C-alpha cells in the first residue's frame, strides 16, 4: 500500500517546485520530507523527482503518483459528503476561484442566499484571473471556478455556460457613441485605452482579435483590477473592454455605455461555472453550482443586450 503521508509530501514538493518551500508550507522539517520521498522511491524502485534549475520537478512516475493522490483525495471527499447527506448533515466546504468581474454579481445576493440556506457549509473565495483559476482547479486547490472567456481545455468541465459578449465600455458622450455600426478595433485609434493584464480572459480575447486584424493596440493603462478599469472610464479618461453585466449598475446610473464590437469571437464570449473533468463534486459543491446558476445574473441567461435583441426580433 502506498504511504499516504509520502504522497502528500510528494504532491506539495511538486506544487511548490522545491523541497524547502514544501517544508515551509507544511510546517515540516525538510529532512523528514526527504526521508519519506526516498523511502517511497525505494519501495517503488522508481525515481519520482529530479533537480532542475535549483528546484524540483516530477518525473513521469511522479506525475502519475500525484494524479493518483488527487483522484484518491477527491473520491474520499465525495464519499464523505454523500454520507453526510444521507445522515442529513449539511456540513462541508466549497472553494471557488472567481474573477473580479463576477464579484459584484456573486456578493449581491447569491452568496448570502447560499450561506443562509446551507448554514453548515463554509465558503472560500479565491480571486484569480482565468489562467490562475484553471491552474487552481487542476491542482485541486479549489472545487469550482467562475471563468470568463476561458481557453478550450479538455481537463475543464463546464456545468453552466452563458453567452456574455465582450463590449467596448465608454463614457457618455464619447465620439464612438455616434457610430451607427458595431465598433472595430481601428476605430479606437487616438482614444486612450485601458486593458486588463495578459492572464485575464478579457485581455486574451482582445489580443486574439487584434492579432487577426493586424491592429496594434497602444494601451495607456494596464491593470489587474476591474475596479480600476471602471473608474478609468467613469472619469472620462478613456475606454476599455468588459462584458455588459460587469458594469450593469454603472450603465443603469448613466455613468457608462456599452457598445457592441464587430467581431464574432468577442460577441460569442462565454461565462462558465466549471470544475475539473473526472473529479466528482461533493454534495456541497453540487448545491453551490445550482444555487449560482439560479441566483447570478451571469448564469441565469445570456447578456441583457442579447435578450433585448432576441425580444425585438420576436
């Protein structure tokens, strides 16, 4: 039988990329971790880690063992949660990675409603861009992630998906509001532009379109904060890109306008609630998915503009 403590140590060494960092994270002496890993290697007669650039990286055997460790831990969590459900015990934990653009929609009512309905379930929220959120899922650091415009990944399973176009966000009275057609990237020439940093789905989608259109976007402001982008536009400094629902309150107050873009890829952007493919969700996580599906505007249906257009056609 595999030594579970050794597997846990191996998992942390691979996650941290260093035996010393793993020891600090676990609060264990580095020599104790080293002894456990050495014993595991001797027992299996296979090398599990190798030194690389001052750190540690897994061999193929090491990756296989860590995958087994994750699957085993996930199965145990699922069984325990099902046993608690059978016993009528609403206890557990749900860990969610969330992009900042979802926060207002999440906190307004759905999160509070879920925590009231399931008083015994604790919730952990991790702020993360799309790349980091997907990594957290794969490392089993979170159970669920709310993603905007994620890249296709066979290891990620979408439980809920809605269409939320990436629009151009401008202040009232901006010259681009005079256009009678969807906005093209070349129309932004001369307009002060703010962009999210590269690890975020919004920025990756803009980069993709700019590359296809052979347009160089000269952003005056780069940030990892949605709040900074909103204030950049509200103050009249310039323009940026966001889905309509992220700025719905500002739109209702007349502080911001959302203009459709001319590109199918931007108009086809998706918001998703996802988990790791092959990992069975706990009862608590399943309940959370359903609660967010019903309670968050991002996941109840497609973007308001699309709904208005559909209504006008019917």
